[in-house]
C-alpha cells in the first residue's frame, strides 16, 4: 500500500503536505474528496464527522489529519519512508 492523501483543490495545507511528500521522495496517491462521496465518507469517519483535509493514510493504516511539516516528516521517518 502506498501513502494516500485525501485532499481538495482549494486546501493550502493539502498543497503544503503534497510538497513535503514530494520533497522526501514519498510515492502517494492523492484523492480529491470534492467529487467522491466515498472519500468524503471515509474522511468524516476518520475525523469524527469533520471534513478535515489533508487526511493522510500510511501503509500501516495509521492516519494524520492536517499535520504540520514537522509532524509529517517525523511520521515518514518512523515508517522508514524518509531519511
């Protein structure tokens, strides 16, 4: 499984997280929730009813929602996805 990032086109935090993943060479699938009811449902389940993005799902099935760059890089390092 690759990293999955649930996002929207208008979300600045999504763009920032995407740049961080790219900077660290992490392959990821971006899923735009704007036109995907199943993706919206998943995001809302993970985030207790909120449409919070980015919601990032890692290969170990853990998630981060709206992480800052430090949190995201630390998680990637924990999983051996970034040096």
